[in-house]
């Protein structure tokens, strides 16, 4: 668990392998069927994305456009497994 320091993000794709970020403040998921805004202490959730993901903290801003991926959020750890896209 990631106590009190924002969200830990783990991103896996075939190009870069596993990359981890810490102290993330907000994750925005815009998929073809729904929009989510995930912040610290958000409920456990998993799903599939066909759209975009924006990940932001004070120092980091990551944008993944036109991706297909799976995600899981639990205990302030967000996992993103990209299967297609940038």
C-alpha cells in the first residue's frame, strides 16, 4: 500500500517494459464508454480502456492517446497494461 503520498503508478507496455511513478495526484481515463477521475483513496476498480489516459502530479504529466489497455486500481496503486497505442 502507498500511504499518504498520492498514487503509485505502474505502466507496462512492450516498448518500455515496466515503468513506475510515485506521488501521482490524479489519473483521468477517457474511454469510449465512460470517463473516470481517479485520486488517492479511490475505490478498487479494474477495467479496459479504449481511449486515453492522463497521469498528473506536481512534477509529472503523462498522456497516452488512442490506446487500448487494461487497468487496475487498488490500495493507491494503479496498474496500466497497454496492449495497443503509443
